[in-house]
């Protein structure tokens, strides 16, 4: 089971770094690199669901803070990413 989770984490980190839009590679890739190892199963699944969302929509969420509609399911995660990339 541990090897399966390690592979899943590596897959998420890879997908976060190879999005297609460089800005999203930087935002999600850096967040994944610094946080995925500490995430529990529920948090990993939520992040995996987030990175399934198309880049243009995600870019809108991260670049238009406060004006873009973000589904409630993702609000806490998006806010956490924003807080950690601003540091």
C-alpha cells in the first residue's frame, strides 16, 4: 500500500509540473513539491481533483483573487495554495 501511495504522490507531482501553461506549472508544481508528501488520502484526492480542472479555469481562480467563482469544494485548497505561493 505504501508503494502505491508513493507512486500516486509522484504522479500528482508530475502532473502538477506539466500542465501546459507555465504559470500553472509554477503555481501547482511548487505547491505539490512542497506539500504532497504531507497530505493525507483525502487531501491528495482533493488536490488530484483540482489538477483535473483545465488550466484556463484554474488560471482564472489564481489570477483574479476574489472575483472568480471557485466551487466551495475547492475554496479552502485554493486559498491554501495562494497563501503558500505568496510567501
